[in-house]
C-alpha cells in the first residue's frame, strides 16, 4: 500500500519520465498488492491546477478521473474528519500547504509511504516516502 502525492499521480498516469524508477516500481508493486491510494485532496488539487491553467490534461477532468479510477489497484480515499484533524496536528515541524498536510496525514494514518519527489515531504521525519 502506498499513497501518491499529486505530481506522482499525474506523472504516473501520463507516463512522464519525471517519475523515478523506484517510484514506478513501488506503484507496480502496490498494484499487484491491490492498493494505490489517492487522497480526495489530490483530486481537488489537480482540479484547481487545471482551472488555473497550471496544468493541461489530455482529456477533460471527469474523463481523466474516471480513467484513474479504472487503473488496477487505485483507490481514491475520502478526506475523513479524523484525517482533517490529524493534518492540522502533525507532529514536529511541517510546512503549511493544506494538500500536502492531508496527503501526509493519510499516509501516517494508514502507515503507508508517500510516493513523492517533494523535498519538504521527504525531509519530514514523521512519514515514510519513496522516490
């Protein structure tokens, strides 16, 4: 089981070479085991990026999300009240980005690593990561 950071999901779905080899392996292994987790906040973040013109998808957002949900082992996780609270009370020092906080809280709640190139997440001692 793994949790994908927003950029990792986009790069994986788009077959982008920016996704590292260890990240690809972790995703493939998690697909075999059945759980590649995506936080609902990641979908919100992607929708915001599309709306602001910061990223372009090969299809409209609804079609893209449907395609993501059809991938083997992918599960979009809702943001729970517990997860929202935990994102506000993460131990130690972590930056203020709400999407990153929600993704990290989900990973911590499920004891799963985050697939991420984000050095702010990688430097956070209270979550495991793969890159």
